[in-house]
């Protein structure tokens, strides 16, 4: 009979560490599924739709991928973790088992209906070290900060500064990014905080539900800023398309509209086509990024280490093999 034990054994056979796999052994995944799924599906290593109606839908992510995220984050007994995109609570429950009674998981789900189901499921599973919150994950949760680790289980258009601020020195953060220059996948980046700087490196090519609220809708924001800024000076910078993902991550101010990319950060605006950015206003931020890219021969996001400050004003790009 498929059970948490069979999933646990599968994860071990895939090379997942016992301390992490154990969390999956201790949580009945079926408690968190509100759709008619079969047990063999629930305990297979796959994404499971946990709730769906005409308005909303949420899924429990693939267990082995979540396990790898947890390994990247180095979570262990006693860790304090922030999860964004709580869904119906399964992943939060698994992490709660791993961190144990001396640790804590704070998990944020912004949809009220999904949140209510998650709250119930966590209670039913007898999990008491998860603080489950119903709000927009953009804010993070200041009250229990700083965190050893932050895990986003939802694809975000950018990582908000709040999360970096709420991360412990030496802490790690993992997040799938809705990079618009990649139509095939979302790069999942691992970020870490060292001497006040943030470092980032791509770790996985993934496909998550895209965030709504303040963690999504970047295209709308960029579009509005682009069209509301009136400026006349004309500026032009060449840039190889390969590096667009890096500009998206470092600026958090780029989005895609059909075949064009727009940049708008409230100070300047630019449009990308035929390997050139053309725009006006104060484009220092964009041109600084492009200078760094040029120095490094226009690398691809998957091949670099990024280093930047919390305001994303100072940054460096290092090619792999740095
Ligand atoms: N960790 C969950 C999987 C979550 S799927 C589990 O184990 O089941 C992603 C979830 O992120 C969805 O439930 C979605 O409603 C939620 N979400 C989307 N945008 C959000 C936002 N801005 N803040 C918080 N949660 C968000």
C-alpha cells in the first residue's frame, strides 16, 4: 500500500539525506489533499493538486524538489524558517518535523480559502510548531525574524528587500523566479547573506505556480511606470539578449510585452529590441548593470554568481569559475 513510508524510501533511494527524508515519513500527505486523488498518486514523487475551484487552485510541490530545496537551505533541527506560499500546509508540516520542537516554521498563504484548509490540515496532523499566516508574502514576517532560511514555494517576479532584511547573517534563501526572458522554465536561485551582502546563484530549472498580489504583477507595474514617465533625453546601450535574465534579477524592474522588454524604475525607462536598450531619464541603474555585463562578456544567468547590496544599487557579476 502506498504510504508516507514508501515516499520516504523513494527519497532515500534518490540520495536525499535521512534527516530531511524523515520529515516526509512523519507527515501523512493525504491530510493536505482536498481533491479526489488516489493514494498511489499522493505518495508518488509528483506534484499533487491539493485544492481547486473556479477561482483558485493550489498544488503541493514535488517532494524530491522540496527536499532538495531544504538541503540547499541547510535546514536542520532547531532552524527557524519562513515559507512563502503555504498552500494547504504540507511542505510547512514536513519542515516542522525536520526542525523539531526547538525550531519554528512561519508559513504565509495569501488566499483565504486555501489558508483555511491549510490551518485545518495542520491541526489534524497535530503540527504545533507552524505559525500559519493569511497575508501577502511580500511583507515576509518581521515578528519572528531573523530566519535561518527562507523558502518560496511560489514563483515570484522578484525577491523583495523585506526577505533579505529578515534573513539572518549567514542565512539562505531559495526562490523560483518568473524570469520573462525564459519561456521554458523558472530559474530557482539560491541566495545567501554574508557580511551584509547578498549572493545569488541559479540552482534549478523549475515550474511553479506564479505568485499573485505584490509578488507578481511586475509587468503591470513596469508598464504603468514606463508610460507615466515623460522624458526627452535619448540614451542607448547595446546588450546581448543572453544576459536579459541577469538584468531582470538585478533590477527587479524589467518585464516582457510580446517581443519587447521594458525597463522602468520610476527614474528612467527603456525599451529593448534588436540587441539595444533605448530610453530616457536617469538610466544609471540599467547602464551600471550593462557595464558589468560587458566586462564579463555578456554571460547567461545560469552561469554566474551575483553579489549585490540590499538596495540592489551596488553589484558585481562573476562568471562561473570565479
Ligand atoms: N507549499 C505549498 C505549495 C504552495 S503552491 C504546499 O506544500 O502545498 C503556491 C501557493 O502560493 C498557492 O497556494 C498560492 O495561493 C500562494 N501565493 C500566491 N501568491 C502569493 C503571495 N503574494 N503571498 C503568499 N502566497 C501566495
